[in-house]
């Protein structure tokens, strides 16, 4: 085991990552040094890859429009959606970045835009030109493109969805009992990001049971309450429903619910198990409730509307995380740009009732506390976490996390020796790991406060993980620029968290994987059903070898390395039991 001191570079990204791809007012920073270019935060802004593929035309010309061919406009539009829309919005009306509508860009003029794109700004706009990511020609093209009106991408309503909806195996033709010998509850669905596939891996033998084609740049998997069906979402907004009873498990239905999406979930409340699925889109800004058995789209709801605090209209509020309430027949839908949490009552979708909770802008990912009652969601660009009471349908509190850009995944629930039950998040922008008290009944003095902060390995952390049976808290740092850090995981001993300045053990996971090529990043720990081992993805470039490293949770020793040529760019892993029961 490597010692912590050798690897730790605590404040590595604290300042560099404070701002993430924001265009601020003021002049471009011509003197901007190269290292200001792409912080982990900037690199982690959404890329609208599938939206970029749509064909667009130059909107009606204005007399003083710059000259641009249709082909150039198309190319510039692709670059814009892939690199800029995540911050500045598909319609250029602004998100975490400033608006780039033509009233503003024309006021600033071509040269200003060209320099801004070339050199970036100290506040976080990447230096696309001087970093070499865009050529001089491309920068010139982008500056001219921004002086023209944007071409709004098409909507995607029920008619379009129905055209993509396929029931591959109708319910009546599906098996009536489990046809395979797989221990489904200990199966892992592993995202193979760059091949648009998932691998289903047996939690005991570590064998790949099957590989299934899913949507483009597939993102996450969620499991139906019964554990039989697996729902997967691609960034192209394609939902794939897999029947785990089939031999081998295979897709039984699919549908596209938009052009860009990130989240999917299924109904979990008693009496509603497996009844509905829901998916949320980045574009168009909407969520869709589907039949849980066939994926037939039943209800499409737009999220366009007013920002919770300024009460100004936002044209494209993206749907971020979605979870299913355990207390009511409700989905908890988190809307990024308007900062609202929607409690969508699915008990009567013909007369849909939604409770709209004011939370905080830029909601992203989150998870439940250990009781399953409180949902904690990161408003990452605001350095805050909002706590939602899913029993009362109310905001409990918005908490400053004390770090830069919290990114919990679903977070981790542990019992702190002093503060009782706490929920944990790490941060993209710095090394802070924040522990938030979650027990208003037995530990009211600590509830909804950051009771302790730990130092992880550095900025660029994406996920934390623990398990009720484990005495460890695991913190990754895959987006840290330092290869040694991004290839390692920090592990805190929960029993020792009441000691002064608890130090983690550092596990050199990438080294254990024994991959000589590339700079693989170690990402997202996921426990097996028993909670006695934790799996980490060793995520390399598409053409290079990747792996999954299995760690014994008791001894923190290497238990197994899964290597297989089908394991291309593994990232998220979803253990069937833990995912359907919200254990993390
Ligand atoms: Fe994710 C969850 C959005 C990039 C791996 N990611 C989420 C969720 C959202 C989101 C909204 C919560 C879903 C939910 O719970 O319903 N992710 C985005 C982005 O917008 C972003 C920043 C950029 C993009 O263009 O997509 C992005 N995500 C990534 C990655 O690059 C990761 C590391 C690798 C990959 O496979 O794409 C990645 N995201 C994950 C994982 C989860 C996730 C593994 C689920 C964590 C969990 O524990 O549930």
C-alpha cells in the first residue's frame, strides 16, 4: 500500500477549479497560462454529442451578418453543441456560462469573440485556441457563428417517440420464471461508455454473462423494484429495457425520449413496483413517464419555466438526476437551471399532480440518506447540497458543503462514531470530502450541517461509496490531472473519523490493474450485494486496455482483476441489489 503523504497534493485544484467554463464580463485574458485551460470542472461540463449530429440551416439572414457558408455553419454548430452548449445552453441563453445571444455577441464584436475563444478568461472559460483544441481557422469560424442567430434544434414529442418505440419481446412472450442460473441480485451492470454497451458481470465468478448493445455513450443503469428489469439510458436519450430472467438477459423494449439525456428510474413505491419507468432529457427539456413493462411513452412533461429565485423564464432547464420515492407514489425529478425539485405523483398520470420545491440552481446528482426519507442533491455550480424530505414533500435545507463543486454520485451513508448517521459527498473542484448529519431524531444538533470535512486525494473526485456492512468510506479522484492520484482511491476508516485529522489509506488501483499503456482513471466504487468487496473501474482510452479491480473490503487488499477484451471503457457499475434498494 502506498503511503498517503507520498501522493497527497491537497490543494492541487482548489483555485484552478473554482470557476468552470463561465464567460464573465471583462476582457479576455491574453496572458492566461496554459494550466488555466481545462480544469476537471470545465472538462466535466455536458457535451451535447448527439445533438451535434443534427442537420441545421443558417437562420434568416440579417443585412450585416458575417459571411458563412452552410457547411461552415453546420461545422460550427457541431463544435458549439459538443463544447459550448453544456455551459452556454443549446439556445445560447446561458446556463452556468453567460448568454451568447446575438444582442450580446454583436455588441462585443468579432475580434472580442475571437480573442475570448482563443485565450479564454481567468474565470474559467477554457482557452480553446492557445490550448490547441481549436485551430485558428476553427476559432475564426466560431466567432462568426456566434454573430449569427442560433438554429434551435427540433423538439421531440410523443409522435417522434412513438416512431422509435419498439417492443422487442412482448410481455406475453417473456419467460414466466427465471430461465438462467445467474444470481441476479449480485449481478453488476457495467457501462461500457464508448462502445454504447453494457456488460452484465457475475458478482461471484467475475464472468461477463453477456454484453448488450444500448444507446450512444451509454450513461447509467437502474433496476426495477422487483429486480427483474434493468433500464439503461444512452446520451442519445435511448432507453433500453433488459429482462434479467431471459437466458441470456436481453433487451425486451426500447424507446428514444429526446435527443440528449442522462437519467432513468423506475417506480418503487409499494403497490407500484415495476409499473412505470421515467427518463429525463437535456434536450428537449422534458421528462417522460413510460409503461414499466413495455416502455410505451405515456406522458411527456416539459420542464421549461421560471427559475426558482429570480422568477425569470428559462427556455431549456435540463433534467438531471431522478429518484423514486419510498414514501409515496412519486418520482423526484431534479431540474438543473430552474433549481426546482419536482415531486411527480404517478398515481394518476391522466391528472398529473406535481409538487414543485424551490431548491437551488444547477441541481445535478444525489442520493437518499440511510432511512430513504431524505434526498440530498448537489447544486454543484453553487457549492451547495439541497435536502428534500420525500415524506413531507418539502425542502429541509440548502447547505454550503465547504468545498468546490460537490459531486456525490448517490453519495455514501455511514455511521460516524461521534455524529451518528451522516451522508457524504466529495468535490470536483478540490480535495474536500464533506460529511452532513442526517439524523434529526437522535442527533438533531448535527442534522443538516456539515459536521466534518476530510481531505481526499485532490480535486477531480466524482464518487464516494460505502455500504452498511463496511467500516470504510471510499473516495475516488478520476479527473485529477495527476496520473498517480487519478489512478488511486482514498479509504477512510469509519471508526477513526472522530480522531483528529483522519488520514486515508491510499489504494493504487490502476497499478494493481497492471495496465502498462495510457493513463487509466479509477472511477466509481460499487459494492457487491454482500458488502464485502468493492469494484472500481480502471477507465482507459477506447483503443487501450481497461479493467475492473475488485478490492476486499475487510483487508483493503487486491482480490481480483477483471480483464477482458470486451471490457472497453468501463465506467459506472450498478449492482442489482444495491441499486434497487438504494444501498450506498
Ligand atoms: Fe454522469 C450520474 C450527468 C459525465 C458517470 N451523471 C449522472 C447523473 C447526471 C449526470 C444528471 C445523475 C443521474 C441519476 O441519478 O438519475 N454526467 C452528467 C453530465 O452532464 C456529464 C457531466 C457530462 C456529459 O456530457 O454527460 C456527465 N458521467 C459523466 C462521465 O464522464 C462519467 C464519469 C463516465 C460515463 O460513463 O459517462 C459519468 N454519471 C456517471 C455515473 C453516474 C452518473 C457512473 C451514476 C452514479 C451513481 O452512483 O448512481
